C-alpha cells in the first residue's frame, strides 16, 4: 500500500504533533483546542497522515478515539521523533544564545516594583557589559513553561507555583504584606491592621488558581487570621488590582514594595501579626549549558546570600 502514496505528499513534523495530541486527548475537539487549530483542519491533517503512512491509524467504527495496530506503533515512534526534534531545537537555541552572549529573561511586574530586578541587572551588566539582556514581562505560569521548553533562560516569579522537575527555583527576596485600601475606607487611617478585622470585606487577587502566587498568599494569610477571604474580583496584574481598589471594588493584600505605586485614592496599611510573606524567586533550568546564563544564575544567588 505504501507504493500507492502520491510522490507529491510530504511528511512533516506537524503531522506527528497533531496525531500525538489526538491520542493523548482521546478526543478531536480537545486536541484541536490544545493545538490552537480548527477541528475540521485537524481531522484533515490526520487523514493526510494516514495517506502518507498507507494505513488507517484510527478505528472509525468506534465512537471514542481508538487506535489501530498501526496507530499504536506510530504513536510510540512519533513520541520519540518529536522529543528528539524538540531536544535538538533546544540545544540549538542554547548554543545560539551562548555564542551571542544573550540572556532572555521573563519577569512578573511586581519584580520591577521591588527594585531587585533593576539592581541585579545593573550589577551584572557592570561585570558582563557585552551581554545582551532581553526582558519580557510575562505571567508566572507562562514563564515556567517557556523556561522548560527553552524559549526563556531565566525568570523572576512570585511563589508558590508548581515547578517541573527539570527546573530550579531559588528565593531572592522576602517581603512583608500590606493592605491596599480605598481612600475613605473606615480603616484607612489606622497605623496598622490585623487581618482578623477584615474578614467581612471583599478581597481582590491576581487572576491565578487558588494555589498559585499571591492568590495563594491571600488565602493563607487570611486563613491564619481565622477565615477564608471573600474573593469576588480578580485583576490581570497589580496595576489593575490597585486601580480596582481605588474605585472601591474591594481591598487587596500586596507586597510592601508595591507602596511605590502612588495611585490616587489608595492607601497602604501595614499588616500586624502576619507570618505569611510574599517571596520573589528566580527560576532556571537545572541542566543549563550556557556559560553566560550560569554566570547570571550564580550572580543572583550571591546577591541573595549577601542580603541575608
């Protein structure tokens, strides 16, 4: 049957990626969503792959996605091919960055407010003036994915967050919490606040799962004060959150360094009797081969130890 394959038909890596997604999702609709393509297009690509292979890969007599024997064999080989291709591209990216002296760095916006981002980059550049530092503001979970896949070298994030086994996370800063209140709030003139006094108010957190970042910090801090916070609103970032506080949509726990954001209509009040902190951490690959990136990692660890 292989001899009947048209000579003009080209085999491409994307065919294997599409096929793997269908097998792993066990559903064409979910696979298409994962791949970011339309479902009819995905179905057409799988049929094209079957034409190239010369055999059916999916048993279409069944309602759910079920593989033929050829499909099972191709899936095992496809995973190896795609993994090898991804590893090759990752190695090429690393070599290219090392040769050019370039470091790609992701960061959450609050890292800039803390001052540690600018201080660490400035001191590193004084020792490595030829290094090209490329900065990209990026949501924390997106950073973790891109570092793992080799598209970023380094990231500044706000734990907690699930980190892949091939990545390392190292804390470089620990900050106390403050409460952002709108002007005119009945507690906005107090010198400090106990979180137990805020149990009846609406909290605003970053748009994250409840076990990630500052969303998790808020739940943990209020939990220590004896209640679960009423989180009725979320914001894309702290700039949005502080704007929401200013117009009276709620209150928010934020890192103390965020007090540099002098937005009209907002007051920052220290929190008393609170052991929960907001940490800033760096993330990088354990197996990093680039000498300039390894120097960048070592530089941050040295700065963190010096600050202790």
